C-alpha cells in the first residue's frame, strides 16, 4: 500500500471527496514527520512507535573496493512495532 492507496481507501470508507482525504492523510503524515524531527516519540496504539535514533560515527568499508570509509554520525527515524500488530502478524503466520 502506498500513500495514494491510503488516500483512496480513506475516501472510499468514509465517503469523502478524494481531495479532502488527501488533505487529511497529508496533515497526519506531516504532523508525524515534524514530531520526529523535533525529537519527539510518536506512538500509535496497536500499531507501533516512531522515534529519532542517534548513531555514532564509525569507520566502514566500501564493499566494492574494500577501502576504509568514514561514516558521519547521523540521526534516523526508528520504528518499533506495537504488541497488537506483532501478535496479529504472528497469528497470520501460524494460521
């Protein structure tokens, strides 16, 4: 599922105009992005949580040449799956 699919599904299920559904989805995604960029943890019960993670600099290797490469420190979003979603996925795998 991509963003356009999500917008279409929202419009269909709630009987909304596509443009209104797009505004809603864009607003939610933008709010999530801004919160994570500001260092906040975003939790969606039953789904999971997003938070920024800090990674230290390290010396890596170029896989093609084997040459040592310095990798700068970085801050990336991290997703931790929620308990309910994890249990649903495990149930699907068994059944």
